[in-house]
């Protein structure tokens, strides 16, 4: 391109300056273009979602009538519970408990379980979900690692790539079927008896739903929020707001796919907070049946394989459990958890002599079981670093859950304010 | 102004050359020849090749690593030599690869300027933008070479010193050796793409100075700073924007089925860095007074 001949009168300095500026244009335009794209694309995706209006009842019916058999997608979980990130601390514990396997699998298991639990509660996770009828798979994508849960007809496989362990969980099918048959027989019997008592047929599912909603309405404000877009799909938002001042929960919101009725996202927001403390949402989802090969799992060579069969209680054992629950003491004589209050401000109390009590006097005194004590010793060291000293015990408070370890060995937990928990602890109600 | 004259002549040469064509290929060829003839380049590739060799030899001498200790995959090596390459790339990516890329990318323009050869390059048939593109292509070629060196040497050493067999993936599935080799190449591609954004930053920094060491150090330091920021949970909102954020995402290629989300996100992010810092480099280089 020939250069334009500048008029003699124009100062050369000015021309050079304008030419210089024009050469910076791409450098200025590129970030602006990217910035605009970053802002506009999500806006575009969220814009103009207008599904036909539904009442909460209709929305719940839509969700209940969902007949999606197969789906696959990516799920993101984020949590901001106000707890410090303990992955380093618990990771060290996991390594230690993995090292001394011979010390007793109980201790190793409780350390690893606690590790998993803490990492699930405090961290952010991405997972792939595959469902096809009875076959299900959850694939948790850890950085440089992976945890998998495969559920098929042959039982469930739990795989951990870091530990190279595979656990095969099976149930005794015959026992399960016997229990189911028994339960069905009982259900029929119960219905006949009820119908005889009510002098008419049982309420229809619709009526049951209405009644449940009416009951829910006493404790919770149920409404349908603004339509939105989750994983590129148009969703309804079901919003539950507790009518209770003692709870820390400010709002629970569930996004329900407007087309299929499948819940695509859920989040819990603490009272007074803007951002959810805990949320799970699909970032992409497809309702096509995933390839059958994703459900196949054979433990690889060299992995540590554990077989675990879940015992199915017989009807007689169930009756016994029920009786124990009523008396509050189980077969070994240890007291059962006590539930205080109802609804959103429910507080669960583990009486003294159960659970990781006695932070100060040491865990071994609490249970007398050396294996468990070792795992709990780790736990109590960790709890010590989290807990805050209050009158009459130690308190761990997060944005959603408060846990109190009293000095007399009780443990109280609930989604309630610390004040309420302390009041329950002192009054025993 | 001396700079103006060089600029003007470079511009006119570029327009003349655009008509003749073929100059870019020639320029790129000579750039690659210069780059890969340098003793420094070979020294850096040799250092990268040492990583898998050291890992393999250490394991031969010291015995297998216990599960869950040291870098991921390390404990797998004694079972399967193919993991030497994966472990080596995992060890190399936080520091050694960025260091070498920083040296090459930081040297692109500033190196020529410090040798006093930049003005001759611009007098020779090359426009400024074209020179930048060729220099960037050279840095990108080194990214490919560096990554492949680690992966290929790692695989060969593993093949020599350890048993080779079907590979257990992160998902617990087992794939054949052939499939595993393809996945190793895919990992090399992932890591190469991961380094392209950083190369663009190095190119831009290199246009700012005539002291190549400054640009090299700044580029390498930026990579480290970015990784530190990526490790701070308080800066979570910033993480997806850091060019090092997806560097360890190559593990997704070792899952079954393969997960491509990180690969795509990473490619988009690196393209963004390439566009922004490429444009900055062009803006700076076109307006720069080339005095040496």
C-alpha cells in the first residue's frame, strides 16, 4: 500500500503519532473483543427463558412424573461452608492410615472415610454422571486421580485410583426379595386396614401431595422462582424458604428441567448470604443412553480388592430395631441419638459415651475401642484445630451447620444458629 | 530518526515480498534451523530428557515408591514402564518446561536485538508482523520438541528398564499398549497446547527489551507466579483465567471414557492468551524504534 503523501503543513510528529496509535489498535481491540464475548455469551445463554407458569403443586407433579431412564452429564459441586480447606491436613491423615494397614482396617477405614467426607464437604468437585436404567456410574474427576462408583445388577463397585483400591458391595438378593415381598404384604394389609378405618379408598397421590404441601407450608414457604437455564436447558426453579428464625438455612432452591422434570441443579443458601453455601448443578447433560461400556468395571491387576456384603435384616430384626428405637437403647446398651425439635431447626444429640466425644479427655476414654480410638484421635486433633471454645463446650460453626461438643461428652448438631444449639444443649430440649 | 527509516524500508520490502511469496516459508525454515542448531537448544532438550531418565534410574536403584507417596503415577512405574513418560511430564510441567520455553520465547526478539541482528532481519525481506509470526512459530516448535522429548525419552527408558503391558487408567479400566501410546501422544499434544499461551507472553515481553535475559526471566517467573495464584483458594474467581490453570488437566486423557472438557477449555484459554499477547506484541513491535 503506497503511503499517503502528507501535506507539507502537517507536522511530521503528529502523523507519526497517529500512525503509532493505529498500530496499537489490534492490541487494544483483542482484549476488548474477548471481554465482550466473555460477558455476552453467558448473557445470551441466560436470556429469554420463559416457560409456561406453573404453581408449586404442578411443578412437583412434573418432577414426580419424570420418566427419564437414561442420562449422562457433568456435575459441578461447590461448597463455601466457611470451613478452612482441610485437604492438606486430612490428606496427610489418609496417607498415614493407608501406611499402617495391619493396625486394623477399622482405623484405616474411619480415617479414609473422614478424609473423603471432609474433602467432599470443603472442596469443589467435578463429576461425570451416567445413568441407563438400573446401571449407574458416578465418576469424580479429581486432579490426577479419580473416584468411581459403578452400580449395576451385579452390585456396586467403588474405585479409588489414588489408593488403588476397589470395593465390591453386594447385597444378598434372595434376602432382599424376601424382605420386599414381606413389606408388600404388610403394605397391602395396612392399606386394607386403613381403608376399613377411613371407610373409603385411600387418598390419591394428588391428594397426598396436596396434603404434604399443606403440611410443608407450615414450616416452609414454597414458591416457583424465575425460570433460568441450567446446562443449556430451560428450567423451573422451586424455592423453599424456611419460616423459622433459628435455622441457618436461608433458602433451598432446586432447578427442574421444564421438559423432562429432571432436577438439574440444587443449592442451599445460608440466611443472609447472597451466594449459595452449597450447590450441585449439571454443566452439561444429555438424555441419550450412554454407551454400555461406561458401566463395565473389572478391578485392574494389582489393585486391592475388598468384598463387602451388606447384611439384609429379616423382618424380625427390623421389629427389634424399631423396638430399640422406641426405648432409646440398642442391644449393646448404648443410648441412641435423640432428636430435638422438628422441621428446619431439628437438632440431633448424641448422648455421652457415643461418637467422637470428649475432645479434652481424649477419645479412647469415650469408646474403649482401641481401633476406633486411633481413627478418632486423628479426628479429634483436627476438630481441635477447628473448634472454638464456648461456655460449656466446643463449637464448630459453619455457614450451614453448627456442631457442639459439650464438656460432659454430648455432641449436638443441627442447621441452626449457635445460640439455639447452646440453648438446646443447656435445656436438654 | 533512524528508526523511522528502518521501519519505512522494512514496510516497502514487505510489500514487495508479498508479491513474490514463498518468503515466509524460507524465513521460517531459517528460523527453525537457527533455533535447532544452537547448542543452548540442545542443552535444554538434553536437560528435559534427563528428567525421565533420572526418575527411572532412581526407581531402579531405590525400589518402587509406596502407593500415595511422591508424584502421582510414580508408584505405577515398576508395574508398567509406560508410566515413566507420564510421571516425567508431571514433574517437568510446573518448572522445567516453563523455564526452557521462557528461554526460547524470551529470546525471540530481544535476542536478535542484543546481537544487533534485528535491523538486518528487518532490512532483509521480512515484514515486522511476519517476523513476529515466524519467531512465534519457532517458539511453538520448541514447545512441541520439548514436550515430545520428555514423553518419548520417558517411554523409551521405561520400555528398556521396566516391564511393559496393558495400562491401568485412572478409571480402573485397562487398555492395550497401542491405545496407551496414542494417549501418551495426546498428553504431549495437551501439554504443547498448554504452553502456547506462555510462549505468546514471552514473545511480547521479548519485544519490550533488548536484554534477552530479562524477558526470559520475566516469562519464567510469570509462569511460577501464575501457579502460585492458582494454588490460593481465596483467588478462586481468578483461577479459570490463569494460563497455568489447566496444566495438570492432561490426566483427563487417562480416564475411560476420555474426558475432553479440560482439553477444550485449555485450548480456548491459550488461544485467548495468544490473541491478546500476540496483538500486544504486534502493537509494540510495529511502533518500536529498532536501533540495533
